C-alpha cells in the first residue's frame, strides 16, 4: 500500500482513513484498494496518514451519526 504524497513522516505513517468516521471505501466504484471517498472533504482520495479533519469512528460516534441521518425507531411502534 502506498500512502498519499502528503504522508511525509515515515515513522508516524498510520492509515487514518479506514478508521475515520468520514471514510467510505466505495467498493462499487471499482477504484481499487486504498482509494475511497471522504464525506467531510467531498473528494475521492487515497488513504492518508495525515489529515486535518480526521475523526476516529468510535461505536458511539457511528451510532450518533446514523441516528442523525436516519432517525430513530420508536420501540413501542415497532412492537405493534
């Protein structure tokens, strides 16, 4: 895997995009490994090790984002 050209410090290179809440690997686009879509920057890019909008996708953050996007299902309505 080759890093994005902005990744200059070899010792600190870490693939940030795959663990970022804004990363969408877009396998349907056939762009190949290491290429995906950044929702925050609205661009197709290679995996980066340096990024000013990186936000780790913890389970709580992913759930909060999904609730914001899709809303919530009222459990009482679901049982009916």
